[in-house]
């Protein structure tokens, strides 16, 4: 509960300093896309680059990108590959010849690099599009609650 309260505080401060719900939502969704992107170790570069190129709110971008961190990286990339494998091979019926043979390195089978990259890009795009209306509503409500005075009585807002 303390973490959620801290996140709310960060977003309320951002709204009070002039960031609009649209800007915060766009920052969050780009961060979600970056979190799902299939470029290991490129997330930081993508985050900083998109902050300057798209004029995004950096704390929101950082929080949403950090969903994929060293502890969650393996599940994210596994899900990217599994979805991509289904998408490329089953749904599209595409069997690319370009595969990386991991049998020589780890004694395992081959992995289709296209499945990994396509799966990450499709999942990232879908996650960003699905989260946009949800986060817009959340940030709009936070903006309304941040704009409301503490009380209708001006005397009650003063510190003792």
C-alpha cells in the first residue's frame, strides 16, 4: 500500500506541475511498449531517446518501463518468444529459414529469432494500445482530485 501511495504522489505532483493527463498517458504507454520490446539491454537507450524525441514525462516513462527489470526479464522474453512463435508459425504460417542454432552452444534446439522480435513488437503494441484508455481515465481522475481544494472552508486549509 505504501508503494501505491508513493506512485499516486509522484503522479499528483506531475499533474500539479503542469503535466497533462494526455502527456502522462502517452509517457506510460510508450514505457509499456519499451518494456515489451525485444531488444535486450536497449530499454534504457530507448527510454532516454523517446523522452527527448517525444517530450515525455520521464518519471512516468521510467516507472512503466521498469515493469521489465532484471527479475522479470526472463518471463517477459519467454512470453515474447512463445507468443511470437505462435503468431509467426501458427497464425501467419511463415516458417523462416533464418534460425539461430543453440545446439552448438547450450545443447538445445534451434530458436527462431523472428518469433522473438515479432512477438515482442506485437505484444508491446497491443499492451500500449490496451493500456491507453485505462491510464487516461486514471490520470484524468488524479488530475481532478489534485485540482480540488482540500476543503470548501478557506480557514480549514490553513496550517495551525
